[in-house]
C-alpha cells in the first residue's frame, strides 16, 4: 500500500471537506464575504419591477449579496434549455425558475442542490411557522423525484379554472357543472354540454386549453396510473385508460368539446367570441393566471357578457384533484459554497415574504405560495375587488381567479418528475389530439408509450 505523508493527508482531507461542504448550510468560511449570484427567470418587465423593488429590501438585510438577474432569456423552455446547456459545460446560474421536469433534466449533471439540510437548519432554515405557511400541495411538488429529497421551493403558482358564460347559463337555467358524466344529471358537464349544443347547434360548448393537463388530471381524479419516477416510468397504457377516454371521444364526436391543438389557438378565443354568426363556446377550462384573457372586450363601456368562474368538475367528491402549475426555484451547485448559501437566502426570503408574495400575485395573476398572504391588508382588498361590480370585469377577473385557487388548496397535485417526464406530458397531450381526430385508440396509446420510451 502506498504511504501518504502528513502534508499529503492534510491536503487530501481539505479537498474532501471542500467538496462535502457544498450544499451544507453556512459552511462557507466567511458568511459576510461579498458574493455575487446569478438568477434566471421568465419575469416580464412589470414583474421584474416588483422583484427589483423588494430586492432593495433583500439587499438591506444582506448587503454582501449581489444578485444578477437575467429575465431576458425567453419563456420556461428557453430558460430550461440554456440552463441545461450551461450545466453541461460546467457553468450555469446559481438559482433558476423551474418546473419539476426541468430539475429532473438538470439532475443528470448532479448539480441541483438538495434543500432538506437548508430547510431543517436551525440558523438559516425554515421555522415551523414558515414551513407550515406554505400551501402543502405547492411545497410537496419539490420532492416528487423518487429519491425522498427536496429540490425546489415554490415561487408563484397557477391552476386550471372553469370559465363560463353567466348570461347564457342564467338564460337556460343551467347549473355550473361539478361532475363530468351524467347525461341526465343537471350538475354534470355532459348534461350542460348537451343543453348548450341544443341551444346553439353551431357552438362547441367546452374548450379545454391543455390536452396534457386534461389527460393527467383525469388520471389523477380517477386514480388511474400515469407515470412513476422509479421502476416502470410510463403506466398509462391500460384498458381502463382507453375505456375512460373513449367517453370523451364520444363527446368530441358530438361536438361538445375541443382543445387548443385541435382548435389551433387558445380556446379562450372561442369563449370570448361575440359575433352573431361566428362559432363560439360557452365554457373554457384554462389557466387561472390567464383570467383576463377569458373576458370579452367591453363595447361602449359595457361587457358583452358576464364571465363566471368555478373549480373544474370532479369524478369523486372524496378525491378532488386539480393540477398545480407555475414556477418554483432550484439552487445549482457550481462548487462555491458561499454562492449556494446566498442563493438559499434569496429563495427563502422571496418565497416567505408576505408583502412580496402579495404584490407579485396582484401584478402577475399567479397565486401566492404561502397562506398568510390572505391576511395581508392589501391582498385582502385585492380579493374583495372580485365582488365589486363597479370594477371593470377584466380588472377584477384575476382577483376572482385567485380566490378560487385559494379555496381549493387541499386539492392540488403534481406528477412525478424524472428524466422522461417532460416527454410523457407532451405525448399524452398528443395522444388526446390524435385520438380525437381519428387515430385508432390502441395505436394512439401505443405510439405515445413508444415515443416516451425512445426519449429516455
């Protein structure tokens, strides 16, 4: 065995300790040293203005931390692609907007920092009150990677909402649907679509913006398997799945439903259509963050119709599920412990700051990730504006959408994240499109599974 002298041993131990320290809270030698961190986000100009205002408060508390914020890369996909490319060559940001699928991709380089030791740290971690203040479904998303570790903190969120034409519903004496099936059940989406089709034969009663969300949410509501982060990844090719979605294919054949890919644009375009001779819909399922886009333009200071909002229908009152979306943040390990510590401070400060979460939500239409925001005076006034009919409909729509989101905090779910989960999402969305447009059901499901596996 080769002998190691004392100097070599000291150097070896020092090197090992340096590597081991990365991702350990407060283990940098001087917590007050000046450090610069880079943050990638998709914020537009108005949201960056809110962030910059609160960044001044953050810097007052942490004057040694300089934040370089790059919000000009593009959308979520562009941020994902640039970050993944930079990580592959040993570069990249210190903190970045992300979805769970992005983190699974980044983790191929083993550069994503597990946050558990930070969250639990008695000095820099989350207190019990801070931890419990997070909306549980949002926080849970950060640990859906199959290894029991937490890699993300939620930043701001959205979900899906049912938008409906209140005027037409009142005219036809229709109830807002709370369940999906039941041709003779006035509380079902199926019944409401039938009545709306009878009222306007040229209409498509329901538009659903996201085929992928449609498929995944149906699986979750029905307790049908979708994907797994461990073992066999792709679990959605069963007869039970085919039997279930065949019922929706029958809706499509009757002209009850369309989707974004089939329609060729966001289905809100059908929903806000007011031309007497043009095809329109009377319901739309889309993002809560897009509530303004579900409101028709006022004509002569008057809204063409009133937009109602509600939670999406369910299959089982004891298993209510609605998808959780919107950006989280993750930390990336570039080998510099001081940068990791600083990035954690930034993530914690902005996600637990009540005033920032309130103002960011009001400006963005996204939902705050902590429950105590509802007690904030400014935010409470914002939510109250949803009921003020003197406020223009387009202006109060985001507040009403947020109220619905906060009313269903116990129903949020996310799917497992792994290398290939992003492809699964794309393929089940494509499956719905192809199946509705005429592809044989067995072929549509088999093709989706094959493309998912080919992407691994």
